[in-house]
């Protein structure tokens, strides 16, 4: 039985408890991150990718090179941290920035762009106060106010979910924010039921081809995972709890026709002393990554397998055959250095290669034997991240992956290519972005009436930091290496976001 009040209290403790003791010390220190970043931006122009937005909303027609292909009509919604500074204070981690929802509206008449800050409780309160008020994922500002609920500090800055005609902006540890897809206005927090109000709903739900939605959340202080099953009509089917001790902070997961699979890395929640929520975690490279496999029909039926220590932000897809063999892929890093260090230090302009350390792997789970194995896919010299698939094969057998890749030969520390990999043939098609341009996550958009994974387009935005412009490119999926069919350019530059969905 789900005890909502207990879980809610545990979630509050997870977010607030670890940082309380740090506030008095930080209140006495002069924070110099904003000045340090400004100085670094003068030396390293590509750090424009992490500059804070200067206004609440943007709107413009894009200048086009090329012609929008017939049949490609819709909106690319993108979310990500955008306000990194308020007053004299700059957040101490990329993931602490307040979320901004963007819409690239594509059709035969051209491409229009709109962007608007997500009006969360935290954003509005801090706008009124003119200063940072609350501790976040990895930041504790001077003189923080008490955190009374996770959704008080829910910055809605990671992903976007279109489902059953609605649009949600998602965070890691709180409720979805309901957004107006036409105006991008924030409509309020969404609850799937009274009983589950305020429970963590992670930023990477999985939507099956029929519209059925699955998700998870973690409640660190309770050492529990929350599992969600939502119908295609947006109604809660069931929610359950799974014991997870020691617990970590998994970011993504995969589904098959019969199972949910969550990897629990040995980044264990071990709060001791002052610091932000991220500081309450300790990496144990000598301990295994646990592979949690859960029966979709019965959340109480689950078991754990083991892999070597590793860190995964994002998975592509998963499926299982008639013998119960589960196969899935992921961008695998040896440790969480990118999150623990790189995405922190970059906020004061100190550059590392943490964003380029993940390599793509394929995994195989034999449930009958209780064995899980892993195999590298792209070789040791090509990094990968943000794998995506044709949404029509989510949780089903698949062969095509779209992802960002890179070989570390640019003047910035981010990935520089978009690639399409065929799991069956091993063929890799790649488009390398021009120097001075940093791509964001790209998505696969099916062509109307086409078969799964056949035809379609690859659509993605990028930051041209040399021209100080945001851009969007459209590729024919089966001719990616030939370059874009269309390049759309805005008259302004926005910071790098995280995840996108096409509607």
C-alpha cells in the first residue's frame, strides 16, 4: 500500500536535509562564480552555451537556408536550464538553472521560434525577491529559506513530455508542470491522483507505441523507488514502491513488453554534514551497478542483477525476445565525473572533458540464468550521448539509433556530431557540425504513413557561438551524412538545453 504522507516527508528530507547546515557558512562568503564565468567567457567564446538568458521570453521568425520538406509539420519542444544567474549570484551546477521551454514551429510557411521561462514557484518567488532563495540540486545560496516541499524548488528544467494532448515540463524529483503548447504559458503542477500528489516523477518517462506511459522516481531518505503506470488517456493505472538500499540517483530507465529495467549505480546516498543534495552522494568504484528488473504487471515482482561500476545518463531503447532475453543500449561512462565535477566547474568557466567521456554500449540480460553482459558498440575513440529512437518502436525490437557523437577534436568540450547507427549492420552515418557550432540532442521524426524506422527526418537545434545565434537543422534520416536539407537561424543565442520532443 502506498503511504503518500510518509513518502512525501521522506522526499522533503532528501532535498532539504543535507544542505541545512551549510547555509550560515555560505552566507558569510562572497560568491565569485558570476565574475569568474564572465572572465572565462572572454577567453573561451564557446562558454556562451552556459550564459544566463537576459529576458523571460523570446520570439522570432527564423532565416532559412533550404526548404522545409513536404510532410514535416509540427513543433519541436525543447526544455533545459536557462536562467543561471539572479542578481549577483550564479548557480553552482548546470542542472540548477531555471527551466525554459522552447518551441520550434515547423511547416510549409517556414520556421518560427518561441521561448518562455517556466513560471515555477521557485522562479516566481526569486524574481520577486531579486535573489536566489532556495537550495537546489547542487547549489546552496547565501541565507537560503527553508524548503517545505520538493515542488517548491522544482525548476522543471530537464525534459518535456507530450502525452494525451497535453504538454508537461519535467524535473528529476517532483511533479510535472503542465504547459500550454500554444502559448508556452505555465498552467500549474499536475497530479495523476490525490494519493500520489507530490511524489517524484522523473524526467524520462517511457511512452509505448499505444500511448501507455511508464516512469519511476527515487526517494533517497526512504531508500525506495516509486514506479508509475499511466494509461494512454493520462489516467493513473497503478503506482508502487520498490526497496532500493543502498539508493542512488538514477536518471533514466528502459521498458520492454514485459519489464522495466533500472540501473542503480554505486553513487550512494550517504548524507553526512553540510552540503547540497548532490554532496550527500559518494561514488564507490569497487561496488557493482545493480540492475533492477521489474515485472510491469506486478511491481512487487522484481529482482537485482549486477554489472561493474558505471554511470549512465541516457538509454536508447530495450526489447525482449520470446526466450526472455532483454537487450538495451546506453551511453556508458566509467563514473559520474561529468555530473559531480564537470557540470559544476563549467559554471565558473573551468573547462574539462567530462561531457565527452561516455561510450555507447549494448547490454544483454538473460533472466533465466540471471546474467547480464555488456558490449561496446562504437569503439574507444568516439564518445556518445543523447541516444533516441523512432518513437514507434519504444519498448519493441529496433535497429536504428540517433545520437550525438564526438572524437574530442574541437575547440570546445562538448560533442560535435550527430550520428545514426544501425545495430544490425554496424553502419555508422555521421554529420559533423561546423567549427564554432555545438549541437543539442536531435530527435527522429517519422514520415507520415511510413513503416517504423524507415524514412523520416532527424531534427535538432544547435548553438553557433561564433555568430552568437541559435540554429535548427533538418536532415533526411537515411542521408544524414549528406548534410542538412534546411538550416534555420535565429537572431539571438540561447544557452544549451537538454531534451526535446517533436509533436
